[in-house]
C-alpha cells in the first residue's frame, strides 16, 4: 500500500475540468515533482491533498486512511500530515 493514493480523482471548476481521473501512488520515502504548463492542474492536485479542495470524483488516501471522497473531505486539512 502506498503512503499517498489518489484513485481516479477528478476536479472541475464550473465547466472547466482541472483534473480528470488522476491516479497517483506515492511511497513514504519517495519524492515527487509535479511540473507542466500553467493551468494543467499542479496546484489543484496539491490543494486536494492538503484538503483545501474537495474532489468531484475518486478517493484520496493518506497512510491507508481515506481523507477525501467524491464531494466530501472526511479529514480536515489541519488533521492531515
């Protein structure tokens, strides 16, 4: 099991899709760099992980615990490591 799991996560802002069914698995000791052009969804991924945005679809797990699912943040941002 990965430390951070994004499972088919999507996020839209109105009619504009920011992230479409992103699956990402990061191990605890692994380092990751997000890069790409402006507007490709880098900040949105980080805001979803931090609990500042709610996914429209999919599930986010940190250390095996579900912290967000479609339409709900189950763990507030201040309780996430």
